[in-house]
C-alpha cells in the first residue's frame, strides 16, 4: 500500500466555500483536488493500492482529516476539480458534529472524515508503513530503498511548519524528486510513476 499525506494549512474546515471560486473562497482546496486526482487516477481506472490523507487546518474548526482508501473507494473521481471539491464538501458536512478525535464517520465507502491531527495520522501510519518526507533538500528518491508499505508526507503550496518538521525528524526519511519546488500534485504523480517502475510487471 502507498499512503500519501498532505497537510493543507489554510484549507477551510467548513463546507461554506464556493465551487465556482475554489482558489478564492476555500483556502486552496483546489490544491487538494488536484492532489487527489494525481494520487488515484489512471488513464482508464483508479489505483487500488493507494491511500490518501487530506489534513485540513484552516478555519473555522481545524483539524479535519479525510481518509480515502483505494481498495474500498466507491465514489467516482473525475479529472475536474469541481466534482472532487463536492466530495470534500460532503465530507466536511458529515464531520460537522464530530467531537472525539479518533472517531471516524464514513461518508461513502472508502471515504472517511475525523478530527485527527497531523501527529495522530503520522503515528497511525507508522504502525505499518515506512515514512518518507518529500522535500527539495532530501536524498534523491532514486537512491532510497522502498518496501511494499510506504508512506509519503508533504505540505501544500505553503509547505510544512517548523514544528511539523521537528516532529518528523528522526521518524521520516527525507527524500526529493528534485531541487526545484514542484506542485504537490506533480510530486505525487512522479512518485507513483517512479514506484510503478520498481514493480515488475505480472
């Protein structure tokens, strides 16, 4: 299983943004939509070996954590940002009444929402996956070694905070797809393609 974790520092945690103006009203949930599509979509199908955590930390009620499970995911992901944003909006609506951090609500088969924090998700992921932090200053990804269960964490267009990086120090290996700062959606697409190249065809 491949797990991708992205922390969105300003993404709204209420469903009152405008689908017609995602960049201007949602705290850049459009970035998360592109990230999801790059993580899951193939030309004629959906990756079943992928899990994605979207961690929303914007106003008014952070955090909100959304977990997308490829093997169970029954919703239709389309290349357009608007339909993907509708899924995120419905997940935010479903999570409005949540109080307990560890309790999840199933929005659709394979899509869950909770109040888990960045630290909660990282600790949960470490139980069965090796963790990598995608950063420009990391080791070239081509020189890293990967097993069957891997997890990658990265920030949105603002990156991770110093506190987040301190938390990851010692538990995540820092790897890089290049020295330039690329779009998160491009990075996850590259990582998927690179890992595909390491897996022998059936």
